[in-house]
C-alpha cells in the first residue's frame, strides 16, 4: 500500500503536498478568513503543528484503524490471516487457496 501511494504521488507530482505519520488532533473552520486551521500531531515525535488551508480533504484512513472481523471457526483456522491494513511484502500467495472477506469499506 505504501509503495502504491508513493507511485501515485510521483505520477501526479503531489508528493511535496503529502504529510505522512501525522494524526489529526483538531480542526476549526474560520468563517471570517474562509480557512481551516488544523492541529496535527507527528506520530513519530509527538510534535504538534498547525496548518491552515482553504480546502480540507478528510482522508479518514479506514486502513489505519481497521474493523476486526469475527466469523465462526476463525480461531480454529490453521492458515495465515492477513488484514489489508497490515499487509506486508513477504506475504506469498503462490499455490495457496485464498479467501477474501469483506469489500474494503470498513
């Protein structure tokens, strides 16, 4: 997922506008100035920063806080269970039977 995001950012030349490892703390619309004032926390350092913008895109990140699924027999399953939000490059699906549960709209 990370590689995909970087490739898309490169393709559309928007990488310089992206901020990663940042959590939303607070956002306030200022009607008089027609701007958003957004308080952000760096998830690596804990540092708080303020950004102002006229357009705010809420990328809510369903992959950051994924909904865990429960299905009968899950605890008895002997295979590997991988959630899309925790995908790693070392997952090898060659020669395996794969079941996909859900549709990604967590």
